[in-house]
C-alpha cells in the first residue's frame, strides 16, 4: 500500500506561477490537484479531473523550490483541481504549502464537507471558494449523475453551517452554464446563508468540442514553473 503522504503528492499535477483572477485582490499561484468526484458535462479540465495520469507529475521538491523563490511576489496560494478535498492526505500538501508563510485559498465543489471542516479546524486554509452548481433539483444533471438532490442538500447544508460560523472563510460562486436559467440563478442566491452574495462566473466557449463550457476556461494548467 502506498503511504498516504506519497499518494497525496501523486495528485499534484500542475502549477500556474501567477494568477490575478483566481483569488480576488491577491496575486497568487495556482496548484492543481488531479481527480474529481463529479462528472460535470461542463468541465473545462477533464484530463485533470478524470485522467490525471495524462498530466505531468509536479514533484514536491520542485514546488518547494518554486515557492521559496517566488513567494515574495505572491500574496497567496490557490489550491484547485479536479477536486482537492478528494485527495487522500490533503493535509500533508496543505502543511507543505503553508510552511512558506502564504495564506491558502481552496476551491471545492462542497460534496465532501467533512474534509472542508477538518482543514478549516486545523487552520490550513484561509478561504474556501465553494462552487454551487445550481439549484438542488438540477444537481444530478449538472454533475453528470454523480450527485443526487438529496446528497447535494445534505452536503451544502453542512457547508452553509460552516460558513455561518466562519463567514470570513467562505464565498460562493456559480458558473452560468447553458443548463441554468435566470430563475435557477435566483434559486441559488436564495439557498445561500444570510449575508452572503453569489459570485457569478461567465460562460466561456469549451476547450473540448464535445463538452459545454465552464467559465474557468480562462485559466491555464500545467507545470509552468519557468
């Protein structure tokens, strides 16, 4: 059996050295973790999500050296995917990243709220960007059948409770994909805990011709460490 820490680092499959759009107000680097528990037909990064072995492995030493060299020009680190909370031993990666002294933002689809709660309680993540796919009733369609309406309700309720207790640590966003109507977007806004606004991400053309688009297509993945 592969030790959990080694298994975790096997998921580190990409790095964008500088992003000005992933963390509002903070120039950050973006670390990509492979693997996802959803099958969204709008996914812009299917290889990272479902076939991470097709992406080059980013060695731990390479990432450590990058952060030591570049952290003075960064204000934070965004950890994204795939779905980071799916990674076994995620805490080992977050501990390594936090050792450089930069705050961490983690992107999540909220379907593993126990992991979100654990890393929040450990103080490993400063901000969670939670992707709310759409109204609860549309979750099966929006996630490629991976999540039922019941499970979406249960998991999001857990996340919303965490956000109410720690409002500074969460924000919520929805990509306006073709499956969503104006009424759907209003329904998502009504779902959020009191005091939270919804960040709406624009629809972008797909990278893959057989897929619908996700607004995150603006972001480049890969081992861009030069």
